[in-house]
C-alpha cells in the first residue's frame, strides 16, 4: 500500500456495473446517483455517495473495501469531498446517519450535532 497513489474521480455512467459489483461485494448497497470513486492499481477500493444541498455537501455513504480499511483511504476520500465542497461553494460537509462509522467521522474532524455529523470546510 505504501507508495501507491489513490486515484479519485467522479462516478460516471460507464462505471455503473463496476461500482455495483464493488458495492454488492462490500455492503449490498446500490450505485449512487452522484459521488466519487477511489481506485488503486485500476481497482475500485472506495465509493462515496454525495448530494448537494442548499448549504452543504451531504455524504450519504462511504464504503472502503474491507481488506483495505485502516489504510487512510477513507480519510483521503473525505479530503476530496471537502475540496469538492469548496469548489461548489459549500462551507460544510454533513453526514446525517453515520451508523457504525461514528468513531471514524470523529477522528477525521467531524463534530456531532445531535443526529448529524458536520465538518466546516
């Protein structure tokens, strides 16, 4: 893993089957309408589902390949989300339902605001 570069880009329509296969393998989720994917050596290793709201960029879900967790891939994906939020002139990144990932979001700088987690960009 060390020395490899994570390639992050928006999901496009040509990625639908590959993203679907990745999500089926790791969560059983469905392909997001809009989001980012992360690749290592040409293989999808992470997917972030996003939605633009009036005042924030909302993370609907983040999935990292189970065998690559705790390798800073989730952190790298969220850095890209923060940069994207700034480009869209949104000052916050919001997660409405962190589920089992609450500790992860806390470690990467999100703050708990009742039923949601937010981070200022």
